[in-house]
């Protein structure tokens, strides 16, 4: 961590005692988090570092949402309130929040039974239904949906990334896999360029980043959904599909479709989503995956290798999903 938190100043604002230990929490790609032990207890200290979401007003909105969700019984960990009545502490130009520490662990879909997969889908459905109750409805009317990716732009990006791969010295196994996947993806896009979807379906408030590292389990039960930085108004069914594509991807790049089926059935029931909405979301997320190269952009354009371990399975998934398109749609919508 490049920025040590100003513990004394922060803890004075929260009346949280004196610091005994403060250790960085490694998981998470954008914000900085710390396991903090004080004379008053154990906490999670979050440094809101991501420039897209670190405005104090935006953080305060997230905090209000989590408190309202907690009141409805959604498993979350709302932040503590400081002496000034606020949940965001700004010290030295940096924004922080202090949360109760949640004992728990992250669980990937491979560690979940079919029944637990259903519970996961029901949990996300509960989140979407509850957000509809606690967040302002007028924001949905103003929401502008981004168009689906244009394959012409993707072809240009593929060429740029291939040039990065060629220039990288010494060439390594990551370069070899990247080149293979880029050429493979270009061929797939040429074959399916006429299947570009229209703008997304029904929008609503979503968590925005629902994946295994943002869900803590205590035993077999979800204990807390964390990291609400991406809270916003977007097509809801797409969040359900994106989450499944992360939770249930196998190392070889296929989806565990029986588990997807349990998850999706429970999500539809709890969120009130229709099979046709899920099928349309599957198509849009499939297309998004075909055109998405964020891991390679991090690696080659930013020199950031944190997402490299995810690349083999994620890049294989787009190919497998294209081949098994009908089976994936059926698993989400049957």
C-alpha cells in the first residue's frame, strides 16, 4: 500500500479507541482496505481510492443505501457514524470509512452446493428487489444506457493489443496466450458481427460489482455483501448474468450450467425477472465478453498485472460461451 492511513486522526473522529494493529487487506483491485484492531474492537478501514467513486457525496449515498438495506434484513456491513454525524471521514484530502469487521471468508461457486447456488441467486434477487424499495425511483427514469460494443472499435483495439504483444520483450507464455486469444476473438467477431444487441433491458438499482470477493460467508450462510462503490442504475438482469459468469466459471473456461440453473431460477423468483429478460441479458453479456479485453489492457497499456491470473479462464469462457450459446440461454431462462 502506497498511502498509510492517518490512524490517530481517523480514530479520534470515530471515538474508536487507539490503534493496536493495522494490516492491509490484499483482496480487491481498486480501493485500499485495512484490518484494524483498536482498544475498542475490530474494524475494516476503507480508503476510498478509486477516482471514479471516491467523491464524499457518492460514498455517503452508498452508505445510506447499505443502512436502509440492513434495515430490510439484507446482509451488509453499514459504516460507523463519526462524531460529526457523518459516515465519511476526509483527512488530508483522502476519504475513509470505518466498518465493523465481519468474520467470514470468500467462496467461489465451485465451493457451493446446488442448494447454496440457489441461495446465492435468491440473495442477489433480494438485493435488487430491496434496492427498488430504498433508492429513488426518479433516477431510473434519467438513466442512460450505454450502447453495446461496436465490433469496428473492437477490431481496432485487437490490432493495437497485437502490436503491444509483438513489441513485448522477452516474449513469455502470457504473450503467447494473449496473441492466440486475440486472433481467435477476431475470427469469432467476424463470424458474429451481425448479432450486436440493442441497448439493455429493464433498468434498476444494482450493486454494480457482485462477485466472490465482495461476498463474505460465515459457515454456509452469506454474512455480508461488501464494496458498494459501483452502486448505480443499470440493467438488472445483466448483473445477474455477469455475477454467474464469475462465480460459476470453471478453470477450463466453461460455466457450471447445473449450478447456473439453480442460481438463475432462484434469482428470477426473488427479483421478479422473466425468462425472456434473462435470455436477453445472456445475449448482451455474451456480446460484451466477446468485445472485452480489459485484462489485456491492464497488462499491456498500464503495466498492471494484478488481473493476469484471471485471464486464462475468462478468455476461454468467451469462446466456450459462443459454442454453447443455446445451452447457456436455457440454463438462465428455463
